[in-house]
C-alpha cells in the first residue's frame, strides 16, 4: 500500500490534444497533474477544470525539452505526495522542411523530446502503474505508419513511439498495466501552424482535439493497444501494406508540400508542447 496519492500525469497539457485529454480524464474522475512549460495556460486550464466541478489539477510547470525534465517532474510529484497511476505522454513537436535544410540541433532536440523524454516517463513509474492498475497513453501519430519526406525526423520519432508503445503493451499486460498508442491524423492546433503548415488537412482525415481525446481515453480504458481516430485515418494506416514503398514516399511528399508555407517567414516552427 502506497502513502502517495495516485494521479494521471499529462505532459504537454497547456493546449491542443493535451488540454483536451486533461478535460476528459478529469470529467471521468481522475485526479490530474498537468505539466508543460507555460504556467499561465496550465493554471487557466486547472481553473477551468475546477470550475466544472472536478478536483483542481496539480500544476507542474516544467519545460519538457530540458534534459532533466523527467527527474524534475518526479521530484515535484514526490514532494507533493503524488505518484502516477497513469502517464499520458503528449508533449512533442515537429519541424517542417527537408532534413538537410533544417537546423541539426533542433532536429536532435526533437528526438530528445519525442523519443528520449517519452521513453523515460514511460518507464520511470512502472511499479506505481502496476500497483494502481493504471497504464501509459502515448500520443503517437498517423505519421508513425509512414515515411515522411518533408518532416523526416518527426515521422521517424512517431514511428518509434508507435513501435515502443505496442511492444510495451505486450510486455506489461501480464502485470495489469495498460499501454495504448493514440495515433491521430491531422488535428488543427498550433502544432500545424508553428511547424510551418497553413493549408487545412483533408476533411476526411481531420479530427478535433476533443474527439481525438475522447477516442483515445475510451480506447485506453478498454485496454486497446492502438487507437486511430477516424475511418479515413485507419485507411491511410493500411496503405504501406498495400502500396509500394516508393509510391508511399511520393504521396507523402506531395501531401506535405500542399500544406506548407511558400517559404519560411520567421514564424517559430517549433512548438514546445502538443502531439
């Protein structure tokens, strides 16, 4: 028996899918710990959830891009008498452009956040997750099923998240720990605009952050290994099994070019939070 209070830890929770997931988990009775770098947005979300009649979330403002972020989160939870029953890894960012033309340090930082930090937070509290019969909800992407010319490193990081999460699902289910990979297609949040994309995604593939969060929550609670919101996105996830690899590469590259800005205009392409 633990002396610590169980919480659902949600990273990248200030906006978009992360904020929507916080609302869904809170609505269904979870006590929440929100973490992201933007404290005002986290506090506003915590106030909103409390005003809706739910327990006010714990706010843990930390930049997930820092190398010591997982250890700092663990320390903050410990001193507050909290331990994760569920970990929701949503923090991440993408960069639009060809890998040879993008800043190398920024691309390595993307790997650190999307892969290294997610892996650390997934493995750090396994005893606690098993004790509370909880689990891990990792926000991957439809991109994880595809090669991604135009966003090569981002697509590769999401392929890692998908593979890692599916393997953990198999390894940990005997311990009663659920692991689900949530793989949304395009979701119109600040992620797209700051990554350098301006054109709207195809309507067949688009989903709101709220719908993605609801489907992700429901799938996680069922113990699903994989959640792909929307029929169109499910079809896209099957294309690599049906079409030649070269055709998939050309299709993905053409899709990325349609959604890109004509040229980089100085707008920051790196959001620090979101899926």
